C-alpha cells in the first residue's frame, strides 16, 4: 500500500506518517508534498503513483482542487480539512472520506477502514462536485438596478447608491449625488443580492454602503448611531447587529 500525503503543515504531515505506520507498519509513505506546485510536478513528471492520496484542502499556494483541475487523477482521496461541520456532512452525503484536524488515530482508522470497504467508489470520484461543496464559486452580486423614470425606465449602478431605506412600505435607493428612487426588492432580498463587503444591513429598514458612513457615535443601550452621506441621514444600528457591524467595519 503506497500513500502520498499532500499537507503543508509539517507537524500534521509527520503525525499522519506516524499514524499510518501505527495502522499498518507495512504501508509505505512514498512522499509528502506541501504545495499545489509540487503536486503538479509530481504527477506531470510521472513519479511513483500512489494507491491512496491523503490531501489537505487548503495549501499555502492555493487549494487542492487547483491540482485536480490540471491533472487527471483517478485516485481514491481522503481529504484533510478544518472545515466546519456543515461541510463535513456534505462530504458524508457524497461518500468522500475525511480527516478533521487535529487528526487522531481513531479518525485515521475509521477513514482507512471505510476506504477499503468502498475502494471502487473512490476510483470514480467526481472532484468537481467536491470543489463545489467546499470551495463554492463567488456569488455574483447585483451590479445595477432598473428603475421607473417618468413614462420610461433608466438604470443606476449599485456603486452609485449610498444606502437603501424603507419608508411607508416602499424601499428607496439614495444616491451619493443626491436623489432617490423606488426599488422593487425588499430589504431582505437586497441583503442577499448586494456585495456584503460593500453593504451592511444596519437594521430592519436600512442597508448602507460603507463609503456612505460619515460618522459613527455611541448611542444608549449599547447601540451606535451613524450619519450617512450624502444628506447626514441618522441611522441607529440594531443592538443585535452592533458587534457584527464593528467586525465588518474592521475587516
């Protein structure tokens, strides 16, 4: 049994080697690779093919799927991951095995035992599906809005908008250059459509562009109050959102 390890943390790699030998001293670790680049070199130069690959997902120069995209691997893989439980459950559904850091002998034994029981299934693993689970594509954020203008329509770019606010049951976009327009989406929908690096929902009625935040002040009951450009509109950040707001501002 020949095993190749792809792991950029030397301590973790050494631990995996020890645990493999503990599982079966006859197993051979044919190499330890610490980057996508070295992995690409290994497989394109037709070096010794392993029977099993133990691969960390996130490496210093990228993620393991960048390697899978460049070389045609028909190898069973046990992933090494620090991803949250949600992602781990997704692994289980797709019948991929994993080692969750920090790795223990019990973890490795369970993964290897499962591999031997279901070896054929791993040989046809669809790595593109696993990539979608663990490295989701960046969401395409809304870039412009079509709005009513007199008897016709016009569009405004999202980065022209200072903030969104509800008033009398309607949602308005307020522009940096002044003026406002009715938007068809509600605040909840907008919060899902907008770039969350640029926009933050301050309370149930207001979403602000970070460039519109002119002044931040403490407010009673552990809240904060903002003044927004272009019209110095005052908005109180909901108490339950204050900590998240501060973290967002401090990215």
